C-alpha cells in the first residue's frame, strides 16, 4: 500500500507545474483519442511560453490542437514528424488577422522559432529536434 501511495505522490509532483499555468487547462491539449494525454505529454517549457504569450496578447486564446497520438495524427493526415507528437506544438485559434499578428509578435519576442500561419489558426512549436527559425503558410 505504501509503495502505491509513493508512486501516486511522485506522479502528482511531476505534473504540479500545471497549477502554475494561468490561461490553459491540460485536458484542452489532449489528443481526441487519448483522454489525459495533454497533461502527460505537453512540454513544460512550451506551456509556460504559451501561457506568457496569452498574457502578452491580452485576449483569450483557444487551442485547436495540442498533443496528438501517432494514430490520431495519421488519421488527420498530420505531418509524420509533427511537434504535436512530442508535446512541443499547438494550433491556436486566431479569429482575425489582428489576433494572428499579436500571437505571432509575442511568440517571436519569447523565443518561439517555429511558426505556421493559417487563415483561422496559428501553429506554434518549440520542438528542439526540428529546424529552427522557420515560418510557413498553410
């Protein structure tokens, strides 16, 4: 019984940093086919940066996509080497060009070096295993 309790305490401590994220909830970053996957897989550094971007932008930001399982990524025809697979990326809804610009500006100021821009969202990622200082359209 004691061993199980210790494991549970370690798990809680491992993800305690989520309590410091002011503007986002971990379940919003779940892969649709795996509940709880956002909390387990999104990278701490990325989430703190995203939280600071939201603070700087000053308006609510809604996530379209966070962590993705390989199966879900394949289903939606995502990039096979997507940062979403490793918890380093998110697609954030941007309802107009002004919001897209504000997100882009804050992201660059905070060191995000991988950005994709679409008409309805902006992809941000900080995956260190992928090329840096890149900007692409969808």
